[in-house]
C-alpha cells in the first residue's frame, strides 16, 4: 500500500469507515462488508462490488456481491491459474485494470448482467492480520473507464486491511483470556460437527422467518395484494426451513455411505501440516513448537486453531486420530521438503 497522504474528502470517508468497523459487533460480517462498499462508492464510481474468500487451492467463496445496488446471491466456484483470483492470491498485490487492459479480468467468474463489460476495476488482496496469508479479495468495478485513480486504489486497499483487522480484533477479544485456545471444544462460535452446523443455519433461518412472519401480520389487516404476497413469503420461508433440514439429512447419509473419504489434511497449509504432525507424533506444547519452528507462540496458537478447525476436531488429541498412523508415517519421510515459511 502506498504511503502518499489521502486528500481531505478521502480522510473524512475513511475515518468514518474506521469508526464503523471498530464499533461493529463481533462477527457482524455483513455490516462490515457494507461499510467497505458504501465507503468506496462514495469516493468513486462503483457499478459492481464483491468480497470473496479462498477455500482450498483453487476455490473462492463470494458471500457478498452487489451489482448496480442490487444484492446478489452468494457464489462459489473454482478459478484457474490465468485469472485475477490466482494472480492476487500469489502476488499479494492489488490487481489494477489499467495495468493489463483488463486481460486477467476476462478470466474471472461472471456475475450480474453478463452483457455489461467492466471498463475499470481494482481487486485488492485481503491479508490475514496474524499470518500474513492472502485469505480473500475485495473488488470494485466500473462500466466507465478511468474510474479509479491511485488514491481510489489506495483507499480500497486500506479498506481491505481495515476489514481484516476488524476480524483480528474479533479473535483477540474471543481469546483475551486464552479460554478457547486451552479449551477449543467449549467455543460455541465455531462449527465442530453436523449438529453445530444445523443449529447455526437454523438459527439464522429462524431469524429471517420471524421477520417475515411479523411482516405478514402487519400486512394482514390491510388485505389486498400486499397481504397476499406477505403470506406467500411466509409460507415460502417455512417450506425453505423444511427443505434445508432435508438437505442436511441427505448430506449426512451420503457422507456415511462413502468408503474412502478425501485426505483429511488436504486443506492444511505446509506449516499447519508440519505443526499437526508434531502435535500428533510428539505431543509438543505451543511453547515447544514456537522454539522448534522459530516463530512466536502467538503465531503457533493461530496455526493450531486453524488445524483444529480444518480437521474438524475440538482437542489436540483428535489430531492424531484424524491423521492416522499411516499418514503420519508417510509424511514423516518428507518433512525436510516442507517450506519454511511461517
């Protein structure tokens, strides 16, 4: 990110965004995404905007998409090595349309009105404040050329960093007393199993259903088309709740029917895999890991938390059970080839 100072209009808007991000409730992701979008939209023309996060090595999940002030449904898809997602993830730098005339953008996943072509765009990396890894991206696009000057690019990059720092504050507040590092199985904010997932989804759908039900009750006395539409919407929300339950059941049945599942450690980074092996094989503590790997104990805690989450276990003892003796024996022969990046 550049070091040039922002002009007064930018300072006013970015300071307001900073206040909103700092004051937002923990895990208020949608509100924070909206702060980023509305802020950059007030400073430059934005016809399309999205925020996405990487999954595995070639997949990006986009929970927040706006096209012409219309919220679109979340999207998930794979990306290739010749597109903007791969470039931003590997370079850790913002992609700017004018640098290549939009060449990389042509390989991006389409959304919104596919007949429209963006003539300017900026895609900035979302960098984990703890590990320094690129975990996602944020993009502003315009149908008008030359919409984003250097100041607008720096502003979007700053918003991306501010967003990621707000996530880091969530983690710091959660682990202020080290409660969930010591006892991760007691952290109810994390999804540990199918039951947790069903509960998390159901609570959100129920919240939506209650809002729709209240709307239907308010519209009922007036009668007419509005009341009828509200009643139909309430029925749709109830049907959707049932269908989601059926989908969970079908998914569980399919998972139980699989003989050979995927590599449980496939989502681990090289460093996370190394840490998982050391814990499973030698039972080393966080302090020992920090000393052996020449990284801070705080970074070790972050990696261990990621390992537990990705392997779907609540305690350190579960790591060995998931990896299994065969995998540990095979990986131990190749540990010297693992990269040394923290």
